[in-house]
C-alpha cells in the first residue's frame, strides 16, 4: 500500500525507492505514487530566491578598499539534468542553507571581479560590473542547477573617504570650470553688449529717418486712401441702399409667393377637411342609418317570415285539431246514435215497462240533483200553517212529471196511466 503525493507548478517532487525494484521519479506540477516504508518522498522549491551578497573592504586594482552590496534573483531550473544537479546539492536542505550556498558563490565572484577594476569603473559603470558578475558566476551556479535571473549593484561605498575625495576633486574642477566660464561669459557679454548698443544706435538713427520718411509717405498715402475710402464708402452706401431695396423687393415677392402658397395650402387643407367631414358624416350618419335600415328591414322580413310561418303552423294546427275534433265528434255521434238506436230497440222490445224501469232508476239521481241546493240550506221556515205546507208539498210533487219529461223525454203521467189499476188525480 502507499499514498498519492501531489505538488504544484512551483515545486518538484522526488520519489526514490520502491517495492521489489528500486526506482526514481521526478514530478513538477503533477502527482506520483509512493509505497509505504520503502519509498522516500522529498520536495524542492522552484520559486525565485532573492539574495543580497555583500563584499566588505575588498581592494580594487588601485588598492582602494570598497564595500559593495548587490541584489540577485536566482531559481532552480526545471530541466531534468539541472533538477538532478539541484537534488544532488540541496535535497533535504532548508531554503536558508540553499540561499547561503549560492550567496557565498556570488560573493566570491564579486570579490574576484572587484580586484580587476578601478574605483571609477565600479562606481560609474555599475551595469558593466553587474554583467561581468553574472557572466562569471553563471556557469558555477549552473553546476548546482541554479539560474541567475538578474544581478544588480545596489550600493558602493568605502571607509577611507576615497569616493568622497574623488567627488570633492571633481566638484572643484567643475566649480573652477564654472567660474572661468562665468568670467568669460561676462567679458564676452560686455563686448557683445557694447557692440549691440552701437549697432542699436546706428539702427535707431537710420530707423528714425526711415520712420519720418515713412510717416510723410504714410500721411500722403493715407490722405489718398481717405479720399478713395470716402468715395468707396459713398458708392458702397448707395449700392447698399440700392441692393437693400432690391433685396427688400425680392423678400416681398417671396413673401407674396409664400402667402399664395399658404393660401393654396389652406384651400387644400379646407378641401381635405370638407372631404374628411363628408366621409365622417357618411361614416357616422349615413352608413349607420343604412345599417339601421338594413337591420330593420331584415328584422321585419324575419318577423314577417316568422309570423307567416307561425300562422301557417297555427292554421295547420287548427286544421289538424279541427279534423281530430270532427273525427271525435263523428265517433261520439256515431256512438251516441248507436246507443240511441240500441235504446230505441230495447224500448220497442220491452215497451212501457222498460221505459218506466229506466225512469224509476233515474228518479233518485234526479231527486238528488233537485235536493242538492236544499242540502246547503241550514233552516226552512214555512209560513201559513200545516195546510199551506201540504199544499206546497203537493205542488212540488206535481212539478216532477214535467221535469222528468224535460230531462228524459218520457211523460211519466201517461206511463202511469197505462199501468193496470192506476188512475190520475187532478189537483187544483
């Protein structure tokens, strides 16, 4: 069993050893497998290292002790052979140890180069000095897998005040040259000033003469110009007035044309407005009226058709009802006729006995119909005594034969007269 180890692009992963067979792998910005107990895993930083080599009291070719400080940017190279060299030199060591080793190498080369240069070369041409250090130290640090990205001289100074004296001497020379230059400049300035003043006076006299001549000529020319200018002004004024009148006339003509065009446009607008109002009247009055008339006509025709159809339907219905009622009446009439015929046949067969039997059967019903009004009477009061009551009852009974004859068509009095042993008693 083992683990997976990963590193970013700023570190190199070294895995050595293995299970059964010995192996070695280098990974940058990737992952690698390592067995437990039998594999060794170490990393090496590929980031930039900033160094500050310092060489104190190093004598130059002139024997002047100088102290030089620099700034170097270095890093381990990614190529496989340089990674192998760097792993061989620095694997397992801390970053401070690596920086110290490189720093010692750079300081050694810096001391060696300082011994071949003068103070002026070191101080005045720092870029050449730094380039010499990079070119000399580059191959040596490359043997350790290191690349020098940049090297610059930060500061140069000494403790014997050589640079200060050199600066003072240079400053004195500069001041002397400056004073000499100032004196020469003052002398030359005085001579030049006198010459310029003389030339200025000559030029002034000549100029004054020329100015007077020019003034006279100018005034003469000015008078001529004034005359010409006044004439030109008068002509220009008259021409201006004439041109203004012409322009005013053209403006008036254009205004009249504009008014004519405006009037035409106004007429066209009024015509368009008239047409618009006419169309509006057609759209708002005529067309709705025509639509309303068409609607009324259509509704009237529909109503008429409806009424005609309804009348036809009603006529057909009445006709069918009348035909049905006629057939019903005909059937009823036929049934009643048949009934009357059968009754007549029965009456003819049985004679007065049958008629009397039918009359007697109908009498209770007739009596019930006659007495129906009396059943709703609460009390009957007869005035005139018991004789009057007998007379009223007798009179009521006497009205029965005519009533029966009216209802049945049978004269009870005659039927009763025909009965054996029956006699009719006349009443007063």
